């Protein structure tokens, strides 16, 4: 009895090959018959057949590079966005702990001056409290938020100009080296709530 593909026959105990090793003869169950051209590769032919080569190394390299380039591009893009989002803005105060302290101090200045516009000493004391509140955030935070130190210096200049009025001198808005009013620079650099405090401190 032969197997369905007729490659083996059952000798009563086990399946044995029905084809001779060179594929030229076939056992019909009783005797070997010439089979004409071999239907199956001989064992020698199988040994001589070239092995299928694996994928060339440069093909693998191209595939790897092709996969890594988009990943690298995405990584660089994300890093760039993070750097942009966290970069210090040199023109205004934007660090949260600094802006929170500045906003609280500005509210105090605005309330104090609006309650007693002619009380220069009380307004200046509020400016001192504002400065102390921002300095309490710490030097590292102030240095990390570029305009903060200059903004505090501007407040000191405004306070000095206010103090000069106690001797009867008119209030003169301090100006930058390029003749820009420091009060305008203060408003531009600080939280919105500070604009009112700066104007009240200026408009004696």
C-alpha cells in the first residue's frame, strides 16, 4: 500500500521510500519499475543544490536605517518643541513662581496707593514688600527668568523718584539708557495685574 503522494509504501511494519535514491526507479509494491526522468530530486542533487542565501547585509542595513530615520526625526522634533516651550522669554516675566509673587506684590501696591494716593511713604513701603516677595522666590528662580532682576531695579528707580517728591521736586519718570520710560518697560515685562500698580506708582 502506497501513501497518497505515492512517495512511500507500507511494508507491513513501517513506511519506506517508494523511490530509489536517484529517483530513477519506483517500487510498485511487488518489484522496482523504471520511472523515467526522476520526479523527485535525488539525494545527491539535494546536496549539490545551492543553498538559499540569506538577506544581504546592506539590505538589512537599509531597512534598519529606513526605520530609524523617521524615529530620529520625531525624537528631534519633540526635543525641539520641548526646548521651545521651556525656553526663557527675555522680554517678559514668565516663570510661574516669579509671576505669582510679582502679581501678589503688585496687588498690594495697587491697593495701598489707591487707598492713599498722596501717602508716598506708604506706597513706597508697599513697593518694598513687593520687592521682598519676589526676592523670596530665590536667586536661582530670578536668574532663570531673565527680565526679573531688571524689573526689580526699575521698581527701585521708581521708588527713588517718588521719594524725591517729598522734598517738593516733581516726579520724573526714570528712563533707560536708550531714553525709554522704565515704567513702560515694567508694564511690558510683568503680569497684567502689575500694569495698574505701575501706573498708580507713577501718577503722583
